[in-house]
């Protein structure tokens, strides 16, 4: 109740709906993603070499 005897009711939206409205969450995609259609990338350098370089740079 407010001082003017009016009923103050909180919004009836769920926390998820509030996040959607604020832009913090994006709605799900319309269709499922087929990961088989994503092109695979082959590295020219192996993982051990990349890790060794990173350890040397830190």
C-alpha cells in the first residue's frame, strides 16, 4: 500500500522475462544447429608447440 491507499503490486514477469526484456539474455534460435555442417579447421602447429610458446612468453 502507498500513502494514497493505492495498492502497489510488483511486476508479474518472471526473472527470466526480466532478463529478456533488459537484453541480458537472447531468445533461443528458431532452428537447431547442425554441427556436422561446420567446417573443421586443421592447425598447422601442434598443441605442444603452442603451449611451449605460451609458457615462454609468460
